[in-house]
C-alpha cells in the first residue's frame, strides 16, 4: 500500500513525443535544510520555491513541534521564526517523519546537542531503514539513542546535556550523516570537524555559511576536512530554492528515450555534487543543452533542454556515485533504452534507501523483458535500443517514489504499457509529477486497483 493511504496503481503508455516546458518542484535537499536552519536562526527566514512534497511538509511539522513558528504564506512561500541554536523545546508528541530519511536524520542532528528528548517514527519504509549511521556519531557528542534492533525507528533520542565537539570521519559517503554531525556541532563548544574521503552534496555547508556560521573546508591527504565553529548566532535569510535536479531527472530522461521529444526544464540547480546524472547522460550521447547558466543564492543554476537521443551504454565511474546516488533508478530505465551494456558499480548505498533500489530496478526491468546482472554493489543493464523494451509488466514500487517514477518513464518508451502497483509515494518528493508529465504529452493515468 501507499506510504500515506491506499495503493494508487498507475500505468504509462507509449504515445507521441514529449514537448514543452517542465516546471519541476523546488530542490528537496535545500528545502529540508532551509526549514531546519531557519528554525535554528534568530528572527524570520523567508523561503520561496519550497518543495511542498510530503517529506518537506513533515520536516516543517517537526520544526513546529520543536518550538519554531512555520507558516505557509503562498504557493511555495514560507516563513520560519526561529528559536536560535540550542533553543529547541522538547516536543509534546512523537515526531513522524513519514517517508523521509533525509528529514529524520537531519532533525536528529539538529536536536542531538540540546538537553531534550524526542521520539521519532515514520512509515513502513522509513522504519526499515538503519539509523545507526547517524546515531553512532551523535553519541560522540553525548547524546543517547534507544531504538529497535539495528537502530531502527521508532527511536528515542536524548540530547546531550553538556555536549562536546567531535572529530568524525564519515565511514561511507553520506551527505545525511555529514549534515547530521554538522548540525549537532552547532550547539557544541569549540570546533566540530567532519572528514569525508569522498565529497558528497554540500548544501549544508553552503547554507550554514549563508546563515552566518563559521565553517570552512579544505582538501587534504586524508580527505575533505570540514571545520565548524560551534555556538554561533545564525542570522535569518531570504532563500530562493532552485528546482530539484533529482526531480528534473524524470522529464529529462523521458525526453531522451521518447522519440521526437524536446523538453525544457528551467531553473535547475546544478551544484556539482548533484549533477552526476547529467554528466553520465552526456557521456551516453544525450542531447542536453545548458542554457542561461547563472548563480542564484550561492548555487549554480541553468535551464536544461533535453531532446530525444540515440544513447549508448557506458561504464559509470564508481567515484561519481555520491553525485547521483538518487538517480540510479532512472538511469537504469534509460540504460534499458540504450544500445549496449551500462555498468553501474559502487552503488551499495542503494540497498538502504527507501527500498533496496538495486533489487527493485532489477526485478522490474526483468519483468519488462530487459536482461540485467546484479551484484551487491553493482547493477548491469543490457540495453535494447530505442523502442526496444517489451514492457507489458506490473512493477512493484516498494513504497519508493523514485522506483515508481522510473518505471512510469520507462513505460512511455516501451512497446507495451508499464504499470506500477502504487504511485502514491510519488507525492513525497514530486507531488505534481502526474499533471506535469501529462502536460508534456505523456500518457500516464491512474489504473483500476
């Protein structure tokens, strides 16, 4: 069933070319952080372009529970009256983060160095995801965590009464873990240091600097060393959220595999720690043009035009994984429509996302008639060329929005329709996916349950 209600089966069918402008929602990563850092600042932060998907709305509810005043003033427009670093109040009820791993892990970090307790839960998918990767470093600050086996939700976090700064090397590339440690370090005296052996998305560092925190980063032989000076007074900001490159991936990918398509996706954030998919698609031969490149709010932005392309399979460099970790499902769908073999290695992190995304894509592609090979950290897709995917299957979304959208995009290019058993989770990150794609000419419709 859907994360927030009854299942919503959806079917995508091959139709005419996709044409037009795709106004995708605001960036989810930046939206989460805008609400959290606004709540930790003193005064009123104003946010425009906020993603109003369920994941971000759940983070907004959580900030209210911790004492901040969070108000919607218009479409995508929000204000946050913050309580300051260390000013979180103890919530009166359980914090339900729905489907959002980013939300729950960042919120845990933000509260871990305040002398309060909070209990976190989420939907079935989130309750199955490991939290030890965040609670282990938070314990170094002095916090205590008590959850189910494996550190799974529901979990109660007791914040440190007298927090201490830490020096922490992130064991596997994870922007969520890095960000949780940095947010915890805000209310610890002295300097908190995070070391990354592989760089991950840097929205937290950019936004902390924008809010006035003392933060710097340098590349050293041991990795990227990020140093944060604790106990700042964060200053409220005016934040314009760029469009989400992870959401843009779907209309872009669909345009590349549906013959005759020409789609413009304006105002896309092109932070280099997030743009790995577009680099990969260009290497496969995609006709992608970046127009009107500029910088907004400290983030590189451009208008992205995607046209139907004859794609060739490639081997994706494993080191690129952190910059496109959420885009491998849609890349797998695109790879099915390319000529030759696409090899994706170093992607074990996909096993612990909203679902086991390697297994989910492999099983769904097989059902659609595509040959795949799967290993612990590898997915290999044997492409069938433009229009060559048989389709005609019902694929399990596994409560995972990106799996659902990936198979619906594949259905637009397959010979027979492709159905997902539940499109409901799409609302967590891309609530306008269905009408947006239909507006481009896609034949995507809700099916009878």
